[in-house]
C-alpha cells in the first residue's frame, strides 16, 4: 500500500523557516517524481514544487521561487520542502503527492501556521 | 497563465440524483492533462478522473468525465458527471490542468 506521511509543520513567526518532510512507503521511491501542494481556505489548492525521480529536474511555482527549496533522499525514501522567509499568506496545509501528472497519491498533510 | 473556472460554486442535490460539474479553462488545454479530484473534510484530495475521461483505480463507474468540442486533443470545457449520487459522494470536487487547480465545486446534500 502506498503511503505518504508528512511532518514538520507548526507555528512559526513571519520571516522564519521550517523544513517539511514526507516519508514514502509501499513503492520504489527512487522511481517516482514527487510534488508539494498546499491548501488554504482562501486560495484553495496550489501546486508549489516538483522534483523528478532522480532529483535532476526541479520546478517551483512563482509564488515560492527563491523562498522554498525541494529536495529528496532516496536512502530515506523522503522528500523535503525547506520553507524560508515565511509570510502570513504561507499559512496552509502542505501535502506531498506522488507522480508528475495526475497526482495519484497524496499524504494527509501537515499544517503550517505563520503568525506572530 | 491558464485559469480554471468551476461552476457552480455549490451544488445542492439529493442522493440518487445526477450531478453535473463544470470546469472551464481560460484557453485551450490538452485533454491529456485534465484531472478531477474529490476531497472530503480533513482528508487529502482523491484522484477520480485523469486524461479527461479515464477513471482512476477503484473509482466507481458512476463517476465519468468528458470534454466538449470536436478536437480530441484540446478543449476548454470539461465535465464531471456523477450518475446517481451516493451519500459518500457529497464533498468538494476540483479540476486540475497540469499544475493549475480550479477553485472547486462543493456538492451538498439537499
């Protein structure tokens, strides 16, 4: 069974940083591309970042380019999202999701709250 | 930048009725990269339909997707149809093209 489990969310002050993790199981992690998607009440679902199976190809949404960094570690079956220079409008539930398109498998999400 | 518009914003129907949800793209998009997801409160989105009309694994056949127009590769208007609503179908539905999501349609019990 494919499972994706996110962690690392929490309360952070504006300008702060967080590192989100997503641990995968039930499939050969190194063979699949991964994504991060977030969801806010106001803006709905927003794709943030993509990393290819090898890690050689990376894309970001304009809204997070230069602030967020995606990476992966196949030895740990994990994909990460480093969130820097956080703003109030980054408050959201962050999901990791497998595949390029469509996003067939999703984790349950981790909540990031940016507030002073 | 492609914008997806979903209508209606909220749809109130009864179990057993037919639901028709619309997704319109601001310009022609590839039918290959059009998908639909279902999301229930507190849960992640669940893939229903991909490639405009292919059901994902385990999705009941009461869910179907289509696109209008004669071009088999491109389109602007897409539809998710639920033929006979079951109680578990009441949720929010999102369309997606490539890396863009629509705002969603909430399907409520009437």
